[in-house]
C-alpha cells in the first residue's frame, strides 16, 4: 500500500489532512510542493483545480481535506473521525464546513496580508520542506509572488480587517464551548475538533507543525500584538491540539 500526501507544509488544510492520517495510524509519504510551481503537478493528478492537499492511495486520488477525512474513515475505519449517530454526524459536518469556509480563509487572508510585507520571514514558510534553492527563487521573484497571492486570495487591508473580525468571532465562540465541554460534538474527538484545532494552529504555532516558525520579534507587529492579546482565548484550542495531535 502506497499513501502519498501532496501538500504545502505551511497549509493549515494540509495540517488537517496530516493530522487525520496520523490519528488513524496510516503511514504516508508527504510530497512537499512549492506554492505556484505546484499547479501543474496537482492539475495533472486531479484534472480539476490546483488546491492542496491531495491524497494518492494506490492511484486513488482524493482532493480536499474534508474529502480526505471522508475517504480515510471509509478505508481505514479504526479511530473514526465521523460520528456514527446521524444527529452528531450532521453536527460534526456542519462545524467542519463552517470552519473550512470561514476560519481557513480568514487566517490565510489576515496572516498573509501582513507577512507578505516581510519577505525574509514569509519565504522560509512558503518554501518549507522543499529544496533549499526554492528560497532563492522565491526571494528573487517575490514581488511577483506577492502580486499573484494578493490577487488570487483577494488580500488587502480591507479584507484583512474583515478576516480579523471573523477570526475573533470564531475564536470567542469556540473558546466558550471548549470551556464548557471537551469536544464540539458528542463525547469524543471528531472531525469538527480536528478542523478547529488544525485550521487555527498557525495562531498558536505548535512545534509539531513542519515549518520554521519565526521568532516573535520577526512577526509583523499587528499580528504579534493580536496574538499576545488573544493567546488566553486560544489556550483551550491549543490544549485540544496537544492532547490529540
């Protein structure tokens, strides 16, 4: 059996897939791609868009973190991430969808708006896990990289401000729930918790994440100030990550 995960190390959606594989004890080979250069590889595999993560299980191609969780629960039923109870299952899927559609894009928009202003900080994050020369290539072409990423993800000050508000609302909602009970749905860890902790992980920068997190002094001031203020609210989510990751 060959299982490969095509990913960006920095991608929090890829972290969701990595975590699902690890949680189920599935041995896999990560294929680390460079953002931008990845497009041809992924579109040839999927015959669709170029988004990651993409799972290749003996030639069976699965694209998208939620779809990968579906597939893993079907093919590797031990340590299920989807509740069997229909009501709990629906609740878990609703939470995952909400987090995938709101938390994921919000973090990406907010963080990149500021980090793209610090090429020396963001380049190692984007190139993590790939050959060393990719850092050089990204650095040389950074103005173009910045332009493309901002256009593709609609990143600007206005969208970053809106993303920050979305993050604050979600973190507050999740923290209130986790302070009342250990899991979002039912009495065990599920794909809802997986989505919450994986997608928000860049905010608390866990050591298990395969990127060279910058030191606080190198993080753009608006982001670092926010992280310092909101760290107490992130603690229940970070604790969940550390317990199950």
